[in-house]
C-alpha cells in the first residue's frame, strides 16, 4: 500500500497538499486567489500585447496553465502564467514569420508553446532538474534587463500615439520613433502620462492597492472625459478592443515540419528560460516559507502546463515573480490559491470582458513601461559588478546580445559564455609549492614561509580538478620543475578524468627516465579510483602512493639515500 501511495504522490503531487486542506486554509487561499486574479487582469492583457497576440490570449494563459502548473508542480506558492520575458521571446521568434495578430501568427505561437513544453518534458523525463543551475544568475539578470529595454522601446510608439509597424528590433524601433517624433498624438501621450502617474502615486502611498488595475481604469475614464471635450483629436486614441466573453477555447497548434524547424531554436530558448524563471522564483519564495523545492517536479508541472495550454489557446507561460510574491504575502497556504485565482479570472472574463473595449493602448503602454522598469534588477546588477570582471562580462554580453540579436540566441550566448568562463577558471587548478618546516614538522607554503626547498624533491599541492581542460596547464607547471623527484599532495584534487590520469602516468615515466619519480600522498577516492580504473597504477608505481605526508617524506628520504640539503636539514 505504501508503494502505491508513493507512486501516486510522485505522479499526482497535488494529493500531498489536498489532504491537508481545511476550511480555514481554503478560505485563505480563496482570498489570495481573488487578489491574484485582480492583479493578472491588466498584466495578462499587457503581456499579450508584448507577444503580439490579441489581449484575451494573455488572460487565457493565466487560466488553464496556472491550474496545471499548480497541480503538478512542487511549490506551494508559485503562480504560473504569462510573463514579460517569455512574451518578448514569443514576439521576436514569430514576428519574422507571420503578420502580428493574424490567425497564422496565433497558430505559430501555440506551436511554439507546444514545442517549448515538449522540450521541458524531455528534460524532466531525463531527470535534469538541476540543469537550471548551469544558467548563471548573471545570464538571467542580463537577459531580463535587456528584455525590459526592448519591451519599453516597443511601447514608446503606443505611448506617443504613433501608428508605426511593430518590430522586435531595438535599434530599428528607436530609429523609426525618432523619425516620427514630430507626429506625436498629444491626447494619447496625456492618457499615458495620467496612467503612469497614477501607478507611481499608488505604488508610493498605497502599496497594497492593485495599482495597475486602478491606473488602467483611470486611463479609461480620462479617455472618456477627453472624448466629451471639444478636443477632436481625442477620437483617434487607439483602443485595445473588445475581449470575447468566453472561456479559453480549444485550439490546434500547427504540426508542419518546416514550421517546427523554424521554431526549434526559439522553443528551446523559451523552454529553458521558462524553467529558469519558474524554479528560481519557487526557490526564492521557498526560502521564506521553509519549503523544499523539487526541481524536477517543477519541470514536470511547467512542461504539462505549456503542453496542455497550447491546446487551450494559451501561449508560453512560466512562474510570475510579481503574482507569486503577492500570493505569498496574501496568506496563501497551498497551490489551491492558484486554482482559485484561475477560477476567479475565468469568471471575470465571462462577466466583465465587454468593458475591455474601453481600455486604451496608451494606458497599456504606460503599464508596460512600469513592468519593464520593474524587470530591471538594479540591486543584483550592482552585486554582479562588485563580484568581479567575470560576472560583469557575462551580464554585459547577455544584455547587449538581448538588444542586438534574436532573443533565443542571446540566452544561448550568455549560457555559453558562462560555461566558457567557468571552464577557464577550472582549467587552472591552484598549484602551491610546499616546504618542510622542521620546527612544526609540517609542510607549509614555501613562498609565505621563506623556507628553503629541497634540491632533490619538489613538493606541491594541487587544489582543483585535473581533467582534459586542465591537463595542459598542470603539465606545463610540472615540466618546469627542476627536481627529478616530485611529491603531489593530492587531498585537494576533487576530480580526475582519463586525461588527468594519463598525465600523471606520462609524468611518472618522464621522471623515471631522468632517474627520479612521481609520488602522491593523501589521495582520496576521486584520485585513486580513476587511476586504478584507467589502468595507470603500474605506470606510476604502487609504492609511490602514501597515505599521509609524513609517510611520504619518510619513504622518499629512504629512496634518496640520506640526501641532505638546506631544505632537508633544520
């Protein structure tokens, strides 16, 4: 029975928290869910506009995918749905392939979502939940900061009321806006400024109020007042348009090989970025709630939400930092809050969708400018630049690539650069020359102690990994040692591959040919096991391995037949 229960909890994780739900906790989750539904209303519309989709698709993406992610994920508080970063990736991936907002564009967005979900599912089935750890924080901060600038740039034309063709190209957008700045539609700019000011003031003085929703309503009211005024130009203020009063309809992604091949790079980037967002946010809130996150289970939840979402008119989703934080602060105790949020949002769509016809594009542009500003993590940018040249380089390259290259390649470039710089660091393990301290009977760093080294025996300590990337560096260091006998204190070696063991065997043969030898002491399993497994024990010599430094020095002294020098005698 226990085995059956274990498997049920593995494949149906919602059973573990559903059985603990009480009337009080359900009431708390319901209130948190209502708060989340109110917050996602303007956000969903705004993110759909970023993605180049009709506004209702942003709301659809916050209904079914949010429910699936909550049921099959591991976090108690994570709320999934559309996000700004994923929306901009969707836009930049699909906009070159189809007319923005067209039926073909929507079908491609759904296909992209399905492919991203399948990629995520593949990673979860391969139990690669730790893969997101290889996407450094500097890459994520650089990408989201770059995406924020691209989002803000794309909304300038709506804030100014300029009728320009949408583009995901940062430079092209600014060139087009600058050429048409004289044609600014002043009523649109006034509405954008009213919306922007309302959000800033509410955020400053009434932080608990839904500032985006109130600002959106204020922008609509201001528009109606302008329409009643003699200001004739106000009639040209662009509207978002009416949202259908219906639940997310069933949909069918495009299953065309040529299309799938075109979308593959973007789908992989979208899937990876979505997982990084979701797991990072889940772990962040888990540190406050005391929960332990199962990364692989979160992969499953996110993958299923995108796969199922693609068949229910939803585009790519992930964890939302804003809604997750609000959900936790509102007192949510389980993923039931995410279910309530989706249900309340569905009711709002059914009952209040016609009012969306009064929402203006300048108001949404102002909201997205605030969203873009909030995406830039100023605190961590400062931390990254204080951390040193490596992290700041990764951030700068990812940020610049996000502005100048297709979004998916910016992510790949940032990850690749992180790995290259990491390999560069690990390819140079620390090698410290040691000398005998006859006073303390210990081996101490020769450079710091100013003790003389033995003329016949070189003693070094290696800290790090001896793998294929570090072999050249370690070999170069060993080749310049003048002594014919070399003792390696191996307690700091944490990994050794075939290339590493071949290096030691080669150096042992070289030193033997010179009449000396290579010795190792304080060897652990990560050193001795690969040497034995790769068949290099005999080349180095069994008698050249010592359990401790004292035994090594004693044994080598015997081999040297009483050799004495300044480094050997007190």
